[in-house]
């Protein structure tokens, strides 16, 4: 099947336009991070005339970026690990057992994802505050509260994608293990999980990204000491000044690890989506 | 999405009733029937605690006069039945008219953003089907906006849209001389266009990702057969690609719709916490009117009304698409 000349040119034009659309903001992020403050406060220039790394130094002291970074790292990693662990057990149950309420579970879990976040933001906020007053368990304005909240955000998609992965692992392997006397949990850990490692990694990255990027709950559920990057980065715009070069530098630094991680693992995402969505 | 980044989960895949391990070994049946529930327990408890219970509490709050005077002790808040709903849905009042305005802004925003994102995502996925030099790089580049944390992407766009120091006005005014005056992008009439552009930039890669996954399930010989019959590019797209992508598209469009309709992050970060009227999406409208007036009762009533609307639309969508599938 040959491509005609017209098709080839159409393809080049469309893909080039899309690439420019995607690239422009990314380019501005990088190039503005390399400019001194004066240059980002004047008319825009495409090229940094006096390139400097000063913004990458200053950004740590303008706002307590280090603390925000640690908060985000702790919250996102712990939430990701717990979310994936919970999802693995749930997905194993859904994939390998027929039980009453199985369909209801899948539908309910997935449909929680369509709820407007604003609907349970206020109640959850009040529940956390009141729980703290009543029992002394501080969930409001603590990393723990944020971790518990975020791990449920990635849970439904994680379960759904892992079910797809587990389903693609032949049940013959399970049965062989059971003949050898393995119980269900040993089957999960020794047969199913090792065969689903790419899926587990992809889901972990997804859960981490979800927590790393969340804004709405972070803006209400944190205080100065538990603030995450999502809210903290807004600190670069003060009443008098916006440190655009430092914002861009900080954005670059907090984006690079997740973007790199995602791009490295993107084919597992595609495989997971193929397994889940296409049925 | 309830939450920023995860709207992509609505599809409940139907699984064929396969032979699970549960059907064997009758001697161990009692333990086995309990086991799946034990495995599910952590997920169920968490979903109940963070999603279901707060939502029920939210529904209860919408029936109370929960103003700032009662927020410390709910037991003092008078039960007012549907009064909050009557108040916020009274479109003749100022508050009701604002909510209606915000609703229509959100509808137009959602339809435009989902439509454009889907077209761009499908175009990119189809055009990247055939191997060529640089394909891997383009694919990675196109996925980058999706991987970028929302706030860094949107903050960068807000820099681009700055009136005096941004790239957009530099190109439009200084280089192309399209406007005499430097237009404002983040306040006034242009704010809707700015919001839409940022939204499309962030969501089309997700459409691209899903369509790309769907295309991998289309056997190559279908195209060979179509080409042998003399089908050109558009004919192959219409008769092979799009029909084969239908299951993916059904889920994708619903997910994008819910995600975009509930979008809070984009306007919140782009406009710095307060959206101009032209770009006052419903989530941010509810958020701001709740915290501005400290009237959480009416805020909850608006949230519940929004949820009911989304439920009706989703149910209608699933009914219509299912009926068509059965007809076919």
C-alpha cells in the first residue's frame, strides 16, 4: 500500500503544525528559565540574549521550594506505593474470581471518577477537620491526609488497567501453580505478578503523576508546612513582582522527572490501555 | 474528573464469564468465596471513606442552612429541605443567573475542547501509523503535554499570554502586526479563547494516546484488502479505521467530556484563583461562591445539581450508544 505524494505532504504539514503547537510552550519554559529577571520583565524575546543559570539558584530562596519538593515527593511516592498495592489485590480478585457484586464493584469504583471533585472537597475538608478535633488524628493540613486522599484518586484507573493485564496472563499458569499446592496468594505473588511487571510499573508511574499534579485538594487541604508544589509554585508571583524566570526554572525542574518517567514507560501505558479499553 | 488527572476510568469493561479458580476444589469453597471480598476490602474501605461518604455528607449539607454561623457546629444548622436548590436554581435572581451563565460557558467550553482534542488526537495517531524516520520522537513529543504536571503547563501558558511580556502578543502584535493595540488575554473577552487553547493543548495528547492504543488492534490485512479494492486515504479512514475505533472512541469521548466539564485546575491556575466571567467554568464558580459567601449549603446544592446533570447526560449517552450497537 503506497502513500501518494499528496498524502505524504499532507502528513508532513499536519504533523509539523502539531509539533509547533506542542513545542512552543515547552521552548518558552526552557528559554525563559535561562534569562535574567530583567529580560523576562521586558518585551518577549525568542532567544535568551544573556543566558544565565541564576534562576535555578535563586528559585530555592524566593519560596521554600525545597520543602515543597520534599512534601510532594513524600506524598506522591507513598500514595503511589499504597495505591498500587491496594489495586493489585483488588484487580486479582476481579480478574480471577466470579463473586456476587463483582459487576457492581467495577461500576461503582469507576463511576466515582465522574464525580465533580468540588462535590466531595468541602465535606471531606469538614470531615478531616472534625475528625481532628474529635480524635486528635490530624488529617487536615497533614501529609497523611493528602496521601489517603490521593491514593483513592489513582485507584480506579489502576485497578482497571491491572485487571486488563492480569486477564491477559493465561489461567493455565495459575492452575499449574495450584496443582503444585500453591494457595491463591502464592499464585498472585509467584505467577501473576511477575508476568505483569510492566503493568505494575506503568500503574505506579500513573499514580505518582496523579498525586504530583493535583491542585484542587492541595489548595484547600494543606497549610504552609505541608504545602506541595502544586500550590507552592504560585508563590513566585507576589503582589509586586512575578519572578517568571524562576517560575519557569522551577517548573522545568519539577516536570522533568515525571515527563522522563512517563515517556520511558509510555509503551506499557499503550499496552495497558489496549488491554483494558478495547474489549 | 473528580480529580484533576483521572477521568479516564469510566469504562467498565465487560469480561466474559471465564473459568476462575473459584470453581474448583469444592472442599475449600467456603474460604474461597470469602477471599475475593477480603482482597477487595482495602479498596472498598478507601473508596467509601474518601468518595462515597463525603458525597453523602455533601448531599446532606445541601439540605441545611450551612452558613458561616453554623459551620463550627453542624447540629445548630437548621434543616431547610430544598430551599438551597430553589435559591441557586432560581435563574431570575442574580446568583442563579450567574450559575446559568457559568453553566453555558462550561457547555460551550466542553464541546469545543473535546471536539478539537479528539480531531487532533485522531489525526496525529492515524498519521503516525506508518513507520517513518522521526516517528518515535514525534510520538514522545506529542505525549509530553499529557505527562507534564497540570500546574507547570498552565503557568507556562499564563506567561505566554501576558499582555506586555508574553510570546502571544509579541508574535501577533510586534511580528505580524495583526493588532494595533496589545490585547489582554487573561481578562475580558479573550479569556475564553485562551482557556480553550490551554485546555486543548493539555487534553489532545490523551486522545492521541487512546486512539494510538486502539489502532494497534486493527489487523494490517484489513488495510491491505481495502487498498486492493482501490480505497484511497479517506475511504480507508471512513470504512476501516473509524469503525474499528468505535469502542475506543465511545469511552474516550465520555471520559474527555466528564474530565473537561469538571475541569477546575486549568482556569484556577491560568487566572490565578479567580476566573473572568467569560471563562467562569462551573467547578471554579462553585468553589469561589462557596468560599466567598461561606454558604456551604448552597455550594453543596450546586454541586449535587451538577452531579445529577452529569449522571443524566452519561446515562443518556450510554443508552443511545448501546442501542445503536444492538441495532447494528
